C-alpha cells in the first residue's frame, strides 16, 4: 500500500477534461432531494458532458428507480428510444 490509498486503484481516472471528451449520449437523472449527488452537482456535470441530458425528478432522493419508478422508467425508455439505431 502506498500513501493513503486503500484498496485497488480505479481502472479509470475521471476528470472534467475526460468527461468533455465523451462521444456517447448521456442521461443524468437526479432526485430533487438527493443529498448524495444534488441537482446543483448534476447541473455541473450536464454543462461539462457534451450531448448529455438532465432529468430532475420531483419528490425523490438518491434512489429514483425505487422511489419513482414510473418517472425513472419513462425517462430511460424515452432517452433510449431517441438514441437507438
């Protein structure tokens, strides 16, 4: 073990520069009450990932797929439908 790192090294280093180079359509979904990845943070990601879309789900926290499966499923199916070949 070197330094303060515990466990294995991540396979990919994530940076704003690398996120700006993404070539695939990206869907970001966040609950309006998410404390782990709040909407403000996801808006920052949205601004830095080309061809990305952000859906903010009302009355949901971090587990949107569990808390609001109707909204989650609709957003995902709509996104996949628009970006499928």
